[in-house]
């Protein structure tokens, strides 16, 4: 699969035992970047998965979500780490392996009842994606699907999302390798 082949793997980054799937090698390649955006565009342009706005997760979700918002003619909303957004925000704290993290979104990011497509580069444990969904729901939105370039099914995030009733779409996966 051309997309998978263009993703670089860095063993033991950022710590021992982690196989870091680096999408910078995919998106610096103009064919690779276009393949990613075209694939997502084909899925969502038909309109059978109906949504109002794209929410991208800091920071690689901005690159893909921004381009996709453009091809689909939708607006783009960033979910950011704590303290980065300038106006009034809503926040959600979630558990990490050690400690907690907080993500934020502007309270006026979208109107109540908005249907949201969530975009990030990769799903591992699913913690970030579930926290993003919680934030969207606190604001009165609903998540129609969460889309990623890479799924790591062995880590369990995809199963977690599905247990919580969220739809997931991924362009490629690294399983047992
Ligand atoms: P998680 O919350 O565990 O699903 O992690 C998701 C976030 O962490 C994504 O935004 C990824 O960018 C990053 N991430 C986690 N594990 C990896 C990995 N093995 N390779 C590359 N990025 C990762």
C-alpha cells in the first residue's frame, strides 16, 4: 500500500519499546500527501456521512484536517493543549500512562447540535480521541466519525472507540510489526 510504505518507523522513540510511526516522510512526499487527502476526500465528499465541521487534534491533526476542510468546503476547528487558545475555552482532563493531560477548544467553536468529523494522524490507546469526543459532547456537538491515517490495533484504541459507540476510519494499520 503506497501510503503505508511512505511512513517511517523509528524504534524506541520517544522511549524504549515504542515503535514511532512517523508520517512526516509520507506528507513531505507530494504524491503521499495527495493520496492521503484524496482518500479522505473521496470518503466524505459523497455526503452519506453527513457532518458540519472538522475538528483536528494538535498538532498533526491540523495538517490533515486543514487540507481536508478545504477540499470538502467545511470549517476547521482546532483542539489544543491547555493554555494555547486565546478566547474563552472549555477543557477536558484525561488520564495518561503517568499523570494527566488537558485539551481545550473555544466555547464558540461550533453551535450546539453540530455534527463533527474528528481527524488525527494516528490512533494508539485512543485516549486523545476519546478526550476530544468528550470535549465535543460537552459543547453540545456529536461525533459522526473519527478518521486517522494510521491505526495501531494491537494497542487497543480502535476497540475502545468502538466500545464507546464511535465510528472509526483509518487509511492503514500496523499490526504485529
Ligand atoms: P493515543 O491517545 O494513545 O491514541 O495517542 C494518540 C496520539 O499520540 C496521536 O496524536 C499520535 O500522534 C501520538 N502517538 C501515539 N503513539 C504513537 C506511535 N506509536 N507513533 C506515532 N505517534 C504516536
